[in-house]
C-alpha cells in the first residue's frame, strides 16, 4: 500500500489498464475467432451441401417409400463417390432416415445400424444445413476420428423432387485441411488486428491520463506553493499581531515615561513653586516665581503638544497616497526644521487606508531616525509601478563607533514596531548602510498581498 501511494497517476492507471486491456483483448479475440470459424464453416457447408445434393438427390429418390437403397442406386452412388473428383474431397458419406437408422454408408458395416439422433441430425431433419468443423466425438464418427486429419462434418437434408419433402439426411465428411489452414491464417490476422487495436487504445488512454497527470501535478505543485506561501504569511501575520500587542504596551509605557519625565515634572515643579510664593504680589521675588512657573507650564504644554502630534494622524482617508506622503514630510520639516528632498510619484495608485497609515508612520519614523543619526538632510522616494509600492528614506549616516551601535539603531523600538506594521500588511521592510555611508530604509508592498 505504501508503494502504491508513491506511484504517479500515470503509473497507477497503467497497472490497472494492463490487465483490463489484456482481458478485453482475450474476450474480443476469442469471440471474433469463433464468429469467423462459424461463418466460414457455415458457408463452406452450404456450398458442399448444394453440390452433393445435385449428386445424391437423383440416386436417393426411392428413400421416399423405402428405408434402404436398392442395389442399383447403391452401386451407382458408390461409383460416383469413388470418382477422382470426389475422392480427394469427400472422405465418407452416410444416409440417415428419421429415427437414427443408417440406410447407406461408405463404411458398409454401419448400414442398418441405429444410433441416437444427435442435435445436428435433428436440425437437418427439419430442413437446416448444419456444419461442424473437426468435432468427431459422436459414436458413429469413430472411424473418421481415427483418420487424424481435420474434417468438416456436414448434415444436408435430401428432398423428394416433386413434393419437396425431406426423405433422408446425408452426412458428408469433407477433407478440411485447406479450411483449417485458412482458419489458422484468419485467426492470426484477427488476433493481430485485435492486439494492435488494443495496444493503440491503451497507448491513447495512457497518453491522455499522462497529460492529465502532468497538468494535475503542476496544479498540485502550484497549490502546495500557494499553501506554503499562505502559511508563511499567516505565521508572519500571527507573529506580527502578537508582537504588535507587546509593542503597543511598550509604546504606551514610553508615552507614560515621556509624560512623567517631561510635562509631569514641569507641572510638579510649578506646583512646588506655587506653594512657596509670598502673598505680596508686588515684591520682586513674587514676580520672579510667577515667571518661573509660567516658563515651566509653557514647557510642559510644548512637551504635551509634541507628544500629541506624534500620536495623532491627519485625515488619511480623504487624502491620496501622494498627499499622505507629502503631509508626513511637511510635518517633519515643520517640527524639526530639517531639510528633506522628496521624489513622490504614485498617480493612479490608491491603496487601502491602513496601507496609507503605514506609509505615513514609515516616513515619520524613518525621518525621525535620520534626524537622530544622520549628518545632514534626508531624501524621501516613493514610487508605484504595476501594483507594487516602494517607499524609502535615505540619508548620510553619522559615525558609529561599533557594529553593535548599528544593530541597536536597526533593532530600536521605533523600527521594530514599524517592521511589525509592514509584516502585518504582508509587505517587506529592509534597513541597510552602504559602504559610502548612506543609510537606506525601504518598505515594499504589492497590492493584494496580505490584504484580503
């Protein structure tokens, strides 16, 4: 069973087809052989019966009123059968009367003997010409069987000339050597035709199944590849979902730390200074304390606004992809004053809103990363060709003292979260530094991939 499961569809079909076609060939070949033998035997029997009827009928008319031939007709019949023309073809002749009695035979010892009428004899008594090829198993055919040669046994009814009634049946044993040779040749030809036809049909069927097997094999390979790709994508999405929850928590902690270390400290400082204020509002010390409190509160508000700008997004759904990308670049310029070159071309390409959100965050994080570690202005590239979106942020990279420094930059919280966003879309994100000292952060996403 294990071996069978390893076979291809073509091999399985061939193993099943072979015995079925052989069995069918044997059945059809045997049937055709029997039909040919029956038809040839019947045709030859009728021809011989008509010929012998012209010879025997005039000499056997007295059997209409008698159960035996008189000496004259019997002697004439003997001379006719011993003529050279008939001696080579006719081995022996018997004349039967109803009831199974032999009234004449070239084997004189059988004259007057009674035998159980055979089926062939009974059919001849009813007016049918019957031929049997080399079937000499009846008791009255023992002498003919000893000859060891193929014989055609013919039962031909003899009729009264005026009334047409059957008066006797002539059993004629004709030499069938030529008939046997002809049947052998016809059998060989018929078996050859049947075999070639069977083999041809088998090859055609095998070819059709093989073609189907190849197509099915290609389809199965494609399905397996698609299933494997879907499995990998599902693993990536599942992993990204799990890591996204963790990163969300880490982002919240970072926001909490930023609020605690920035605005909260400023507000706390302001509260402490307010508690130590002298109620004399005209004193210089009071004015100085109020100024310090206002400065602390202003600094806290600036920090809060900065944090809020990082958390909130512009109206993404109503903007095109190009507008979203330019909006991220403008926000970065406005916040940092950093010069950013841009080459944005995505006309006619409008991905779903969550993809545009990811593009915005990608540019936001990439430009922030460039500001932290770069030495000069950054460059933003966005292009969409044949349904594939490619976004990149490039900038000259500042000096990094060790390889671990580069690893920390690539594996930071911002880029790690960004990678999870891109993975969840089914896209790819890469980060690399060229020998020329240019850092490049690239996002690639294809429409329909991971977005079903």
